[in-house]
C-alpha cells in the first residue's frame, strides 16, 4: 500500500515542518503514518550512529591496550606451565622423601633430608622467580 504523498511526509519528518493539509492527510492515511514512523526511526538511527562514533585516537589506544594485554597473556603461558611443573616436581620429591624416611637405614634418611632441602630450595627459588616475572 503506497500513497502519492509519502515523499512529502518524509520531507516533513526530516525538516519538522508539517503543512496543514499534509497533517490532516497524515492523520487519516495508514501508509503515510507507517512512512513517518520508519523515516523517524531511520533519522534517529543516523543521528545516534553519528554521535556514537568514537574518535580515531581512542580506537587506536584501545587496540594498543588490547594488543598489550594479549601479548602479556601469551607471555605468561610458559611461566604458568613452569610453575605447575615445579609444583608437581616438589610434590613428587615430597612423596619420594616420605618413602625414604620410612626406610630403616639412617644414612639413607640423612641423604633424604639433604635431598629434600635441596629440592625444596630449588622449587622455592623457581617459584619465586616465576612469581616475580608477573
Ligand atoms: Zn498518505
């Protein structure tokens, strides 16, 4: 359903100036009321799009920030893997030392304490190094 006065209605919506005859026609014509609604929506959307467009410098800054964050996440991945490996190694050493402590030889127990201290120092310093990199 079209109306020959639709172009006049679109012009009136854009300019905000309604001729008296057009206003009377608009009140009774279904096609023109739909046209006015769509034209008003399109006009509002165009104005919103214009005001919502951010400045180029802001977009550039945001993209730089995002690139830096993504690079930091990529750089942290091997550190996280190393942390977990050290934690697993420390746990294995602990289990191994506990098994060794439970054996009857005192010389082996002394060696186990030394090995445990050495392993603990190594794991601790590796963890400190990994955490200090964050
Ligand atoms: Zn009409």
